[in-house]
């Protein structure tokens, strides 16, 4: 029975890892592509492509940090059992 729980926890962690990877790849691709379209429309050098790739990576990192980061985890000193010795 413990093997089933361990296997499902491992599968959930693997799914989260693939989701993070998808965000980190799709963000720069999407915004870099939008920057490429803007560059073609304005006739500029690849200025907006670079801005789009960097902005997409920044937004992807922020999204990963916001969804899976440590903001929802309590530090050990903040737990309600801390300081209660038995």
C-alpha cells in the first residue's frame, strides 16, 4: 500500500516538473515570437525579439515561483506546534 502512495506522489512530482519545463520553454518562445512579429511590422532589427525572449523568460520564472515557490510553505518556527514541548 505504501508503494502505491509513493508511486502516486512520484507521478505528481514528475507532472509538476514537466509543467515547469513547459512554462520555461513556452514563455520565451511565445513572447520572442510576438517580438519577431513586431520587428517585422516596424521594420526594426531584432530588438523586440530580444525583449520578448527576456520578458518571456522573466514572466515564466515568475509564474513558476508563484505557483510552486516557497510562498505557501510555512517556516518551521511558524508552525502551530512550535514551542509546545511534551
